[in-house]
C-alpha cells in the first residue's frame, strides 16, 4: 500500500534565543543555524522571520508567533562571525511590521544592541581566549569588551559585558544584578554601550546643514504651517520638534497618544514630510514602506510628571523631557537609537534638544544629559565637535541591561518561507 504524502507541510525547528535588551525583546538567531535558503538576504529570509514573529497579523496581537503586538517586541536579530577586522561579531537587525508583510532592514535597534554582546558570547561567536582573559587571574569577575559590527548601518558598537567565573572556573555572562533601567520591571547587570562615530565623517549629522530649520508642516493638521525642527542623523535619523508646537506638553504617556487616531495621523504626516526634508524620501508616499526611519520626537524643558509605572519624576532630577514615536506609536520608554540621537543633539550647542536641556538659560555645551521619558529617566553622554565646518559625533554612550529569557527551538511551517 502506497503511503500518501501529508496534506499539510510539517513544521521545522530552528535554534533560537529569546532575549530582552534594554526596553525591547527580540528573537536572536545564529546565521549558520538558519535554513540554508534563509542564510542570505531575500524573500525566503523575510518570510521565515515574519512567520517566527507572527506577522502580518490583522488583529495586531501576533498571537501565532513570538511577537507581542508592539514595536518594542516585534524584532529579530541575526548574529554571525565578524566580517570586519578587529571586531568580534556581526549584528543584523530586522524590525518586523506587525500588520504588514514587511521587515525594515534600514536601521539599528539600540535597545537590543545591549543583548548582542552577551548573546554572541553564549552562541560561541566571541573568541574563547578573549573571554577568558577578560577576568584577571586572581579575580572572580570582570568585563568582556565585545566589538560589534552593526551591519545595517555599517558602524562599530562596543558592549562592555559583565562576566564571572562559575564554580568550574569557566567564564560566563553575568546577567543578574542591581542595575535598574526605567521601563524594565526587574533589575539586572549593567551593560555599558558605546556607539563609535555614529555619523560618517563624510556625511552630515545635520542633513539640512542647519541646527534648527523652519519646517514646512502645511497640510499636516497643525494650527500653523511652519514649526522649528532639528533634523539629525545619529543613531537613527530623527526629527526633533518643540512639544508646545505640536500641542503637547512633553509629559505624554502612551494612552494620551496611541488612542487618538487623529493625532497619530497628524504625526505620521509630519514624519513623512520630515523624511523628505532629510533626503530620505523623494516623496511622502515612500514613508509607507519605511516606517522604521525617520523617527519623530518632541522635547520640552524639565518638568515633573508621573511615569507610566506610577513613579514620580521630579523636574530637578532631569535636564529635559523627550517623547518619541516608533512604528506609528508612542514608545513606552525610549528607543536606544533615538537615545543616541538625543545624546548627539543635546551635546551640540544650538539644537532644539540642547535648548530644552539648557533650561531657558543661554545655550551651553553639555557632556551628558538625563532626560525624562514615559517610563522614567535615562542618562546619556555624547561628544560632538565641528571639523571643517561640519558637526560630527565622535562617541555616544549609555547604560542598558540584557537577559536571556529562553534558549531553545522555534517552530515554523516548512512551506511558509
């Protein structure tokens, strides 16, 4: 008797690691573990990752995948052996659209960057001798400096990953600790991140060549045809505006923005218009296929407010307030890449971010700022300078944390990619 083929394709399993990095979560893969046809960029890889995360989902919940129905958790990472000299790992990030069959490969995720170093060590992608030498002979713990090549933006990032010796003398990643990151419920080990030369020396950190522009927002639904804006490409292309010019206070929480369809539509029109002004799009229609960039954010002077957790944020403890949109929604905390943009703009005298951080005083050169976001506060540092009349960000730094949540196999139907 001839055995008939199954009516439906079986599932396949692929090794994966589910991690929190900063205030985001994502599914991490080692490139060599992916199905062969997914080891190169293209339709098969995109379809595979969409199915893993559970997109596209018209219900917006991603119930049939590892996504959680928010831009902060609809993320994928592929790690591989370093392609660049003097680097330890290659890092590729994909922002998965929740409702559409689309993955945006245009930018980085600064939050998940915090998890890349630790994941690379655990996946065996970092040289064992380097890991071992990160702890002095007579010490029990140390810091392993992982040099990351961020493939999406062709930049170097350095992660300072805490490590320790276990009872067998083997060096392991230290994941638990007492570092608290607003937007994350539980404390963990601190991971310091440095973004090296986040802007190419041959590129303009301020693509319009101005620190502040008169931004044409006619037809975007505001009560004015023009607002002041700082356009910056550092970390991720970002449009900064004054909260008051948008009719905001700068202390908004997710419920204030994300439940208002009219406000969301206005902000998306402004984002699309800003993308054209920055040279990212030729026409506003192109914004629909690139929702990851640019980001749109608004700033205001330091003020007290109650964070989403109920925590009181006092004006005296921060330098300014910032709110930012991610994939069409107000972010619950702050995207790591947007934090890079905030640091670069705040430490450049004359930008709207610097003006807000200067508390109404004369604009001043700053080395670091603490800003308030919907979930609390974050301290970021930056070093910018003018070279031959062009502003450059030499380095931006911040502290995050990361933790493995699950290591195992993810299952997807074999005919879905």
